[in-house]
C-alpha cells in the first residue's frame, strides 16, 4: 500500500463499496484496491490537484454471482491476459505508450464499474475500470467539490457535479475518450487522443445547470433506486426527482426539486456553512436489516422494548419510501422521501412528484466527519471534536465562502496548519433515547493535530456484503494472481496501513506495523506479489467500518468475543461470562489467526459441515468441531461452578438452584450439588430443578430416593408433585413402594386424618402414589383397588380397559358403581344425577354380565346386602334393556333369575318398565307380583295379572270399583270377548246411569243393542239417554251400511266372474284342417319294420294314426313314436326326455300343440281345444298332463264296440265321454299354464 503515499502524497477522498476500496489523493491519483486482500487493481492519474469526491456506477457494484463457474473465471482471465498486441510498431510513440499501459482488468461483474472523480483542478473524470479507453474528462473551470454518477451511467452517460461555482450541473451524453481540457494528464491524454484521431471527437456532450446561486455545493448523492438526488449547498439540503424510472406521461417532472431543508440559522453556521463538508447517505434497508440480525444474536446487544419497536417500524416501512441520513456540521437529519402520486384528504385530486419529510433531527457536540446507520436503531457517527479555545488565536476566521489557503508545509490539497486538533471519535447513537450508547474512544491516527473535519471519511461495508467479499476471495485470486495476505488491522480499532512517514499508535501491537512496511513495493494489476492471507478481522461477523484520514486507514469491527470473555472473568462476572460462552462456544481456545488459517469462508460456515466443504476436509472439520465443543463444555462447567460457588457463599440458595439447572449437565455434578443442598437442608430450593429425564450416564438412583424419602416424611403433596414429574426409571420403584406401604401399615396416614384443614389429604396422596407405582410394577389389581378407594373413575376404567380387569371389581361392586358419586354429595343428588354418575360403571357390569365374566348374582348380592335399591334398579334396567334390544333367539333374560326382586325394584322406581316386565317375563310369581302391585296401588298392572291368570271378573271389578273407568272396562270386555264378562258388566251397570250411557256410546257392535236396551230398568233417569241411543243407532246404521256396501261389491264381482266363465264356455274353438293336394298318396311303400317295432305299434297303448287303408303315414309314425317313446328307427327313448317344457316350438293354428302335426279333414282321433286357442290330440294331451300314467282307451276313443262307420257316437256316450275327459284335464291349457309358471318363477 506504500504506492498510495509515494512521493509524499496523502489521501483526500475515499469510498468503499462491494469488493472495492477507491482512494483519491492530493496529487490527483486514483487507487482502486481489491478487498479483502487490499491489493491494488488499478492506479491512474486523473487530476492535477486534490481529489475532492469519488462516485461509482452502479452503486453498490455487483458481486460475483453464486453460479459463476471456475471455467468462466479462467476464460475471463485468459481474455484479459491474452489480448492481441497493438498494430503500431514498438518504435512508434503510440506503441511505446501502449507498452506502458497496465494489463486489462478481468471482465467480471464486480469489475464492470465506472469511477467518477472530481478535483480542485475543476475537472471531472469518469473512467471505466475494465476499458482504459472508456474515459471522459470534463473541465468546469472552477473547483468541483462533488460528483455523482447516474446509477445507469453505462447507458445514459449522465452525472451531476457541483462546487465552488454554486451550480448543480447535469452532464449528459459526453462521449467516451473526449476531453475539454487543454492541459491533461495520463487519463486526459488517453481521452483526448484516440477518438479525436478518428475524426469523431466533435460531440462534447451537454451541460445543464439545474440549480445555482446558493453558495458552494459540498455533497451530491444519487439515491439507491436512482429516482432522487440530494445535494447540499450553503443554504441547506435539496432533494430532486431524476428522470430515471419515470413514466413518459410524467417526463416533465424530471429534474424538479421536491424538497428543501434549511440549515440552522446561527452565526456559526453563517460562517462555516461553506467550509463544513456535508455527509449524506441513502439507507440500504436490506443491508441494515441483515446487520441488525447479526447483532441481535449477541446476548450483550439485547434491544430494549422501545428499540425493538423502532427496529420493527424501520423494517416494515413502506418499501416505496427511501430514507436518507444527512450529517452536516453538528446536526443530523433523518429524512424520508415519499414517492409522488394523487393526493388524498385536503389534497385530493392534486398530483405531486414526491415530497421530503424530516423524521428526526439530532444535535451533536462535534463536527460530523462521517455518518451511517449501523443497525435499525443505532447511528454510527465519525465525530471530529472541536479544537481548544486557542484555535481562534492560531487561525484567523474565514469569510463566508472563503476557502482555507493551501500553501504551507502540508501536502498539496490544502491540509491546514492546525496543531491543536483532537483525534476523531467513533460514536454510536441510540435513535430511541437519542443518547450516546458507546464511545469507541479516540482513534489513533497520524498527524491528527493538523487535520480538519473534512480530512476524515467514513465508509461502512454492511455485513451481507462483507461476507460476499470474503466469499469471493478465491475467485479473485484466480483472476489476476492476487495474494491473500494483508496488513494486520486492529480490533478496537488499530492502524490498518500507513505511509512511510506515518506516526504509529503507542498501543498498536501489529507486527505489520514494522518498518518493513515502508519499503513495500507498489502493487499494480498484473504484478506478482508475495502470497498473503486475508486478515481475520474481515471474516468476523458484522459490518466493517473504514475510517480514512490523509495518512491512515482504520478498520473497525465488532469486539472480539474472546476478549470480552476474558474481561468478564477478570471482573468475576461469571453469569455474563457463562451466557456469552453458551451462546458462542466457538470462542474457546480460538484466536483470530487460527480461525483465518482454518477457514476462509464466512463466519456462519465455521461450525458447519455442509456439502460446500470438500470431502477430503470433512474429517478435519469434524475433528475441529469436536475439539471446540469439548473445550467449550469444559470451560462452561468450570465457569458455571464458579458462578454457583459465588451464589452459595452469598447464601442465595434459590438463585443458586436456578443456576444449577442452567449450567450443570453431568451426573457427577448433579449428585455432588444435590447432596450439598441436602446437607444445608435446602432441598426445597433445588428439588424442582432436578432432571426429570434420564441422563447419559444417569444420575444414581439413590439421589432421587433420598429426595423422595425426605418429602414422604416431610411434605407429601410435594412428594406427589415430584413423583408425577419424574420418570419411574429414575429411582427404585420397589423401595419407594415399600415406604408408602409402611405409611399405611403403621397408620402414619389415615383416611379420616386432617392435614392442613383438609380431610384425608395425605392418605389420598399415598394411595394415588401407590396406585401409580403398582401400575408401573405390573400389579394392576392392587392399583385398581387403590383407584376404586380413591374414586378415580378415569384411572379405573383405563386399567379395566387396557388390562382386562373387569372381574377384579367383583370384590367391591358398590364402590365401583359409586366411582363418580362423591360421598359428601350423595344425599343431595337427584336420581337423574345419580343415573348419569353411575352410567359408565353400570354399562360395564351389564356388558360383562352378558359376556359371562361378571355373574349377575355377585352384583345383585352385594347391592342387596347394602340395600342399594337405586343401584339395583340401574343394573336391572340395563340388563332388561339389553335383553329387549337383542333378537330373542340370541340372548336370554338375565333378570329372570331375580324376577321377584326385579318386580319389587321396578315397582319402586319405574312403573312403565314394570308393566313391560310383567307382560314379557314368565319367571316371576304371580302372587308376589300381584301383592307388589296391590301394595303400590298399580291397578292396570293388577288387572293385567288377573286377566293373565283367568280371573277376568276380578280384573273387571278392579277396573270398575278401583278405577271407575267404564271406558277401560268396556275395552277390557272387548279384548276378552267373553259373553259372561259382558253379562257381568251389564249387571253391574244397570243401576248406574253413567255406565249405561257409556255403554250406549262405546259398546258399538260388540253386543246386541236390543239386549242392552231391554236390560235398562224402567223409570231409571239416565242423563244423555237420547244421545246414547242416537249414537248406538248411528253405529249400527253405519255398520249396516258398510255391510250392505260390501255385499253389493261382492255380488257385482261374483256376477262379473260368472259372466266371464259363461262367455269362455260358450266360446267357439277354431279347428283348422290340412287339405290334401290332388297328387297326395295315402299309401307308401315302406320297409318292413323290426319285430320289436311291429309289436310296439300293435300294442294296446299305441295310438293308430292310419290313413285310408290303415297304413301309418310318416307323420303319423313320427307322432306315434313321440307318444310311445319309439323313434323312427325303432329305438326306445327314456321317459324323461318327453317331459313337458322341452319342446319350445310355438303352436300353429290347425296343428296339435303337442306334436305340432296338422289336423286332417277326417281326423280319426278326438281333438280337445281350449279357449286360448291351443288344440291337442286327446292322447297327446293326456300324455302331456299325465306322463307317468297309462292312457285309458275309453278316454282316447278306441273302444272296440264303437261303430265308426256311422260317423259318430250316441248322445249318451258323448256326454259320458266328455264328463270323464273333463275330470282328467282340469287346470286349463297346459301350455299356457307352463308359461305362467315360468314367468312367476322368474319374478320370484
């Protein structure tokens, strides 16, 4: 870095952004330095006087993309190194100039920037870092104090400048390689030469004065979005809308001022407004938010509620609002710039291009030399302390607008002759309380006595960008062969680098501050420096703060946690030391140098073994993590022990117990400390913090047993709390169970004892604890007994359900049923409440009774013994309902075994259920049931019993005498339908007019009304007799009307069916015959059939279907074979092959419905026809209807005495034949009947 200070030069301007640090000097040189190695990328001479400001575009510069591949980096390097040589000959001046130019910078995103600088020589120079030819030099004839490049300078070639002339100048379109200066340096010569030689250098761009007349312009800053520009002149702060991101419709709003903030109106400001250099910074919310998160991870930086609220507000503000911080003189302004739009409220309808709003104003007791927002709630200020009182004597006052003289022994650039200045200070201001929260002491810089506030500069590299800078180190080394070493930087902070004439700080221990640094050679791009490493302070978490003076550059970072830990231990602040080490275990046995050797990545990656590490280094990292964690745990235990000892010495046992729970994590420590508390009789303080889960290795069981035994004797409720909290694997269950059993055995606790005003409290604790321990030990029945005695219904049901212990409740059924019935409330509970409370237990008993697990006799016996009739009722009702709801063939009535008792219980509690039981069950004794009903006065039930035993008259007289209900008596008589019962009712009612009237109105047709009327005594006055007689007459009239109507309907239906029968009987049946053709031959020559066939044909069962001469025709033979079971070849068929329904051919008119042969005109066989149209040969019909019976020859019309030659029979024989034939063919047509059966079968 000695090249920066070569020839006695000193720095005058400074900027840090991304991975670049740019320094301007009083001699007009520009140094571009690569971070984090602090190696020179480019050095060029841009001005002939002091550089006043630096601006880059884009800001911040883009970082290396995460997807950048190594081959792309190598290609970019090779393109820059292997650029084709110039065409000029080496002997020409142009060739010599080309040979002197440094090699090109690799074309990477982070290098693709433009650097704009202004100077006291009146020039503004804009230089591309990559392309040496892309340079612009413009002379404004007056010293230029500030320049600001457009964020899109690469495309719009626009920048703003201003200075002592007081004009804000907008320069647009100046071409590259163009200069308006007559005297140019190295950069100027390059700019003015090469395009001019080509004949295209006539365009010099356009300058527009946007504002003027308000004194010197000291600062110009373009907002991060590019929408706004802020500049400071002697009158105040101005904010302007730019043309970037402006719609075409709003083009006229470009370069219009949207805000003005006046400076303070004091004498001091009148004098110094043109001297003090204002510092303006646009806030990068994303970067600040990331820094805030990093600080929030440090427990020492915990924010107050108000600060937290302010931070949240800052992070959640409207993203369209841009925030600005301005430090000028001793005043700080926080400004919000709002975007334009259509107004609301009283400004409705008005359109604005934006507005600037002052959010906060702070007053400082110093001159502000640099400002930045460190976190959302902390403001970082580089403070220049005002000199002592003799300053005014040493230095004359300056007139307004007058610049200090630049002559003297200082470097060119006007370093003032001041010998009593104070060193600068770095301060943190809390924006909530508006107070200084941290003063990092005075910074040790060289020659501070002669420096003014304008000589210092502050640059902040946010945490996120600092991490990306460090992460890009490897790629940068590959680009230009940069080394990786750097000069050591201080932590609190110390001198980072100095010129050869710099004065070292006395407390600086940097090895890099040795005199060897003064002789370091100039480093330029393309040179081969020695291998260097990244300074460890650059890989620390948090933002990096650069403080620049003319002779020094100071790097400030967050304090090192190792130093903080040592300081806490030295001051015996063990609590904060332990908490710090707990939050950051990596600080143990770790130094910055060692961390830099082990890791070159960001701090967040130090303790991770992600896929980003190479496989060959994973084992090393794992070993390092294991080592660090082990060391950290040991140190934490040591510090925690010191912390606990300190509290115990102070007798603060409660706090000591809390700390033990927090810091102790080994069983040996726990055992030692528990015994220590027990010896001091302070178990109450530590009992709640003893681990409730097993450790590895575990704490000895004896430790837990000591604590439990102590509380069994001293405080049983506390014992119960600990037992519920601790797992049973922590102690010996059997030992604790024995201790509790001894409490009951020796009556140390009793159920009726009073403990702290509560009856049986300790007894309940012991029983509950025993129940749990029994359950853990597998002694479920003992646990169930404990829970039943405690009336813990949930636990009882759970045990029964999970372990199938239903039969275990038989030892004490009443207590089981009363699980949810508080003993104190039993007398005040109603039956519905008791029913609800016992429903779960009753349901279980009923279910298990049907399963056969719990016999009803056991339940009934125990309940009856204790006279718990209500519980018996619930139980009997459950059994009976279960029986009634199930099918009769699937269950039996378990109540029948206790039928008489059930009658008694139902009579006491449920009369409706009693009647149902009496009607369904047959197991009870009628005498006992009648006696119960008699005693209870249940007449309907008694009537039912009497009627069931045949004592109808007694039942009737009960209804009449006891109930006096004549309607029920009449209904009873109707149900029994006993004439004797009616006589008894009539005899009883004849002297009772009310009964007589009721009989007339309700008896209906049950008895003869004449008999009833005749039985009424003469002269008896019967109220409503007329209406009664009318009613009974009307009843009989209605009955007669219904009967006659039914008779008429019946007669009409009978007549209709008779007509249908007669019409069917009279219906003619059409017999179609087959007429023979003229060439028909009745006799055919056939082969002689076999003997068997001849015998079969001549048998009496055969049907001769002969022609005129008696010879059978083929059709007749086929039909005959069908009837006799012989086919045409003489073979016999089985009878079942000829069953009805096998022939599915439809019958045709004129054909037999069985053999389907046509009828002839002189048919020899009797034909039978049906109304449906089917006609059969009589033999075929009989065979069809009676296949298994032999055909009667008389029915077939084959009797031998019949004279067929006369063409008919006698009338008598015809009638007889028809009558016999009718008896054989009942049922109608067999074909139609078969079809109906098929249809009905398919429907069924």
